[in-house]
């Protein structure tokens, strides 16, 4: 039987987001699809861009990200649920999803994805768009509904009175169950998942042979890669300019799983994002 992971990215375990996810879970059950609502902890840390996951296949921070990564093969679809905070998803869900999807991108391909947001009044579609980005960069087909997947409320009771919002959740679950069954039927009939080409990383304009990865210097592509290095003053790290997953994996995991950033003066190589 197919199984759907429903991630509750609200600090409230049984709040509005949970109420929307529960509506999805109940409809999935009726449609013969298993599901699990997973509440992520409030102290989820953000990505440190340490490169550990590329080398070790898991995140350097030991929390829910690795717990769910261990279980990823159980799930055929993932739903990200979040309250709307300042017209975006919660910090918790972004911290979680950045690391969850970054450290497991290849394993996500082919699973279905959907986002669900809960707001009191406004900003739902901006938050919804932001969450959908996790799926659409990972070869995960998005499941639609009759409206953008949002419920309205300040309390779970409000959400229970948002009839159209809850119907949107049920329709989403029906579509998800239907698509999961279609995919399974296709698999049984011999339709395989696509075999993708090796991923190209072009940084839009610079041919790979001329890139050093240093976006600090607009003209760095004019320098041959062999002559252009990174001064290592830490500035690049702040804006995500550290080396590629393969190239600069000079991190030092500690016993606790914390990671020491690369020492200064290291050369930059291509960043893969
Ligand atoms: C820090 C913060 C920011 C919020 N920003 C918004 C917002 O931009 N728009 C909105 O309609 N509601 C906003 N809200 C209200 C919540 O999104 C809303 O109550 C939501 O349904 C709570 O879901 P939950 O019970 O699952 O946490 C905000 C709440 C908090 C705590």
C-alpha cells in the first residue's frame, strides 16, 4: 500500500496546520492510502552548508532530518504543512526542508509532493509557492487541488469552520491517492521512472571550465580557474559561496555531529545549486 508522509511544520503539534493535515490523512485512509503525520521539533537548525551530506549521505546535524531520511523509502509522497508567518512558511519548516531536501535530493525523485499552508488572513499563496519550490527542484510531481492548498484560521476550531479550505484538503488527498494508484498501475505494466541525464550546472553564463565559483567578483570568469582562488575571509560563507560538495569537503565533524567550517585560504570550486 502506498504511504504518504505529512510534515507538520508548525510549532503547535495540534494547531491549524495539523487540522488541515488530518483532513488529508482521513481522506487518504478512505481512499486506501496509508499516511503518517510527523511533527518536526521546534529547535530544528538551519543548513550550515558544510558539505557533510555530499560526502556522508546524511546531514551533519542529528535531528528530525536524519530520522526521516532513514525512513524515506517508506514514503511515496510528501506533504509539507506550515503556518503562514509574515507571508512565508514558518522558519522551522524552512530550516527542516532546506536540509531534508538538500541532503536527500536524489532520493526524492518520483515521489509526489504537495504543500499545505494555514493562515489567519493573508500571505497564503506566497508561502505555498515557496514550499512548492522544494518539490519542483527534485523531480517530484506536484499534486493539485481545486484551489491553492490553504486553510484559514487562528485556532483549529476556526479551521474546522473553513468548509472550502477543508474541501480543498480532501480534493488534494483524492488527487494524491488517484495519482499514486496510477503510478503503481504504470509500474505494474512496465513503465519505469525516467533515467535522467547527468545534471548540468552552468551558472547561466560561464562555461564550467572558466568558473571558480567566486560570485564576489563579477569578472572572475575572465580568469582561468587555475589562477583564481578564494581568500577565505569568511565573507563568501555568509552568502553561500563555499566550495562544491565534491571539491571542498574539508569539514571536521565532531562527536556531536557539529561541523567546523573550512579553514581560510581554501580554493573555491563550483557550487551545486
Ligand atoms: C510569527 C507569526 C507570523 C504570522 N504571520 C501571519 C501572516 O503573515 N498572515 C496570516 O494570515 N497569519 C499570520 N500568522 C497567523 C498564523 O499563520 C495562523 O494563525 C496559522 O493558522 C497558525 O497555524 P498553526 O496553528 O498550525 O501554528 C502569524 C503567526 C505568527 C506566530
